[in-house]
C-alpha cells in the first residue's frame, strides 16, 4: 500500500497566479481576483457524476474524490483560487459527537449538546491528525494536482456557528433561539464550549496550512443571530484569538503566515470590529452596501463579496451589469470578488462563468483608465 502524500515528501510547483494572495495582503493587483463560496458543489453536473451515490461525510473522508471535486471548478472556470472540498462539521465529530445523518438528511448528531454537563463529554485533547488526517492528505494531494495554477483555500467553521450546529442540530429543523439561550442561561458553559471550539479551529487551520493551504477562511454563517451585545461578549473574543493564535503557531513552526479571511454573515453591526480583529480580509454578505462597508472597515483591510447569489438566476446581461455596479462601488484594489454566500445548487453553471469573466474583464478595463 502506497504511503499517503504528505507535505514533507512534496515540493509544490511554483504559484502561477497569486492575485488573491496579493489582494488579501493589500498589494496592488492588475485585475480583481474572484472565487466563489461553495464553488465545488451540486450545481456542477460533473460534481454529481463524480460523487455519485457516495454519502456526504464519506465523500469528505476520501482524499482522491475530494481532490477531484476541488479541481472541477478550476478546470471549468478562470477562477483565481480553489477551496478544498470539506465541511465545517468535521470538527464537532473530531471532538466526540456521533454522526447520525449527513447534513440535510435529518439530525446530524445523535448526541447534541443540550445542557452544560454535555460539554464535559467533548474531548478537547483529541489527536487532530488521527481524526482529521483525511482533510490534510486531501489538501496536499490537491496542491500537487493544481500544479501551481491557483492558490488553495483551507477553511473552518467559526466557534459560534459550530456551537449552533452542535446544540440545535440545524439540519433537523433550526430552532434559532436554543443556542443563544444556552449562552444566556449558561454563560460559563457557553464560554467553555466556545473556548474548546476556538482551540480546535486553531489546530485545524494550522494543520491545513502545514498540509499546503495558502489562504484560509473562517465561516461564521450564523453570526448575525447573536446581535451586537452577545456577539461582542462571546464570539468576537474567540474570533480575535483564532487570528492571533494561528499566526503565532505558524511563527513557532517557522512557517510563513498566510492571509486569513473572516466571513460573519449578517453581522453588519460588527464590520468595524471585524476589520480590527487581526484578519486580512473581511467577507461580506449581499445585504450590506459596499460603500458603507468600506467606510466602516477603513482602507487597511481588504473586503470580499458580495453579489447576491440569486443574481445568478438573472439574464447574462443583468449579471454583467450587477458585476460592473459592484466593482464600481468596491473599487479594484483591496478587494476580492465573490458572492455574498454560497452558490445555490439550482444555478446554471454558464451563468457562474459569466460572473467570473465579467469580474476579470471589467476590473481590467477599470484599472487601465485609473
């Protein structure tokens, strides 16, 4: 049996397109880089063919299949980054929760967190390589297969978003108050759980970077539910700690820092705080005005976003017009183009191509006259 591919036995190809890394670091780019959240997914016919009837978590644990799914949109489109195909819920499983179903097929966890004592069931000292080695092997394999064409994203869910899944079993039918009530009724246990998740996220991101990820994003998909007060008290401190501790650990390992993005959906009240939280990029959903976001974030941080995903159902001319308007408002520097959330599964793949190509062509034209 062949030994698994590891970063210690690989010399990765030189990077041919570093636009997204330069944009994330605030360096000048000749065009706006673009990638799409959930760009490897069910809207692509080749995804459905390759995945077949393989269950979702089983797919995530198959490095060769993960690599193929990650590369599919890179073959189809002129994207400026790949993002490893995985899921945020691999971390709660690694911490000790038992999988009941794949996401979307019923309650995800057989043993969700429901009371403070349940936090003690988790194993914060889990062996992350033993539990999640399949993710890191897939990242290294994908870096090799990319041959330097574009950078590779790693990612993790944010502590609050993971906590919400662990308490509410979101796929079973969300109860948008249960996890927030936990924080208010059991603040000590809430802080403890978020701290355990923060440590796990840091370890997971560092391992992904060691394996070959060149940029990482922290997804806080339910951040807006917390509101300013609870977000500032519970979640913002752990988000700050993630950015700081990842960078500290990379330094201790003599590894170069990589750009870090925080995407806190619906947390428009926190744009200013997030821009000062240690991340290089603040991702925006489609419900925030670009000019307002830039005013709040300041010029020192790169912004990412934020076209409404449903615009992919508009005509091709309307998509181009929306892209042009978006670029005019964000500008072409300190900016990464994206949708304001993941691409929807019913999306026409050709319309995604129109979006990507429009970002490149319009931004090149804008830079030529600036």
